[in-house]
């Protein structure tokens, strides 16, 4: 990483020189999340700011480098840019920086299995914490991209994709086994002019089931009354629809697990994760609007607001 003594790392992180390590770490987390490219739509300015934030933390958290930086404000260190080949997922990135030691699969857009909390609905349906959606790796605006649609079976076992580039060159690419929807594969330097070409994998069934390795994701849209009071709904799976009991007081982002309803590979069997999404009707009848207004009044009364 190139260290610039001309950059005021304290100001970059919103700190003063007397900040302790815990304050430094909190400021770094705040600024890294604020500027991480995955969270800024791959904005190039955010990319550069993110690099500076990482550089600032690397220097200020290391006593020797910080001393050298303070003493040699007009000099520059040397080193390679760790982000020259793209950016990791934000949580993976924090794992590396803070040394948590968690291991993740290297492919872009894949999250770890989400662990259930202590609240279990029954043997088949479990409460889960929300899982992050796949995020594409950073890429130049000059790079090219092709969307490749795969069936669940092709994504599971891997398949051979033939791609014709802009100059007529044919390229054969083998997709990795247990690939997921939203993955991007980088074909480095194959496009005209030595540019990269990306393959974006799309693995979604007609019913809206999104494949991710052995897991299956499904977004279940509910009206507010159904989410608040609970309901029984039919949801699609790879082997047909099943009835899912949605518990009362389910908020958007809540995940329910359908055990064993994912893809199967050998002795492994994935689960299906159903994400609750609360939707508001685009138009309300007069009686519905009156009920919502009454709910709003009750909420204000309980909060003590005028």
C-alpha cells in the first residue's frame, strides 16, 4: 500500500491526534462502511475515498508506521495496492482488517450460511437473521459484461459457457460448481484492448427462487396485517409449493428456513430461506385509510408524542 505523508489521515477519519485505539477503530469502521464500493453502487469516487480510509487506518494503527508518517511528512512509502484486483465484501473486509479469522468462500457474491437464533418455530421453520444480498465486484466502466442464465442444475454442477466477444473471438468458460445468482466471473484481458470481460450469472426460476450454492432464496411479499398478525401462505420450492406459517410480528428482512428444500449434492442438502417483505398497497380505500390513521394515532399516543 502506498502511504502518502501529504494526506492528513486524522482529518480523513474525523479524529484528532490524541485519539486512542478504540476511537480509531470506531472511526475506521464508520468511514469504511460509508465509502465501501459495495455500499455506494461502485461509485469511482467512493472507491478512491475507501482506499484512503484503509490507508489511514493501516498507518495510524501501526505505531512504527505512524511514527514514520509523522516524521517524514514529505516522503512516501512503497508497496502494492491491495485493491488492484477489486474489493472484497464489506464484512469479509472487516474480518481481514480486524483479524477475526473467519473463512469465506472466495467467489464474489456468496455469503456464509445464516445461523438461526434461539427462537424456533418448529422442526422445519426456523427464525434467522437477515443475510446480505450478493454484491458485484468493482469494475471499470470500460469493462464488458454478459449476463448468462443458468438452470439450478447447471449452477449446482458447473457448466461450459461459450461466449462470443465483440471482435468475434469465441471463449469457453467453465462455471464453478455450486455457483449462485449474482456471481460475477472475471475473464481477465480477453476483451479487445486487453480489457476484462465479466460474466454475471443469473440463476432464478420462473417462480422467483434464487439459487446460491445449495441454498435457495425466496422473497415473500406480505401486506402489513398479515405480517403483524401472522398467516399461513403457500410458497414455491424446487419440489413444489408448501404451506408456511408466518409468525405474528414479522418485520421486513426476517428470514424463515425451510429445512432440506434447497439443492442436493451427494450427502449435502441445502435449505430454502424465505425473506419477509412487507408491501404497502399503491392505493387505499377510505375504510383502509381510516384504519391506518387510527393505528398511527395509537402509535403516537403510546410514544407520548403530541
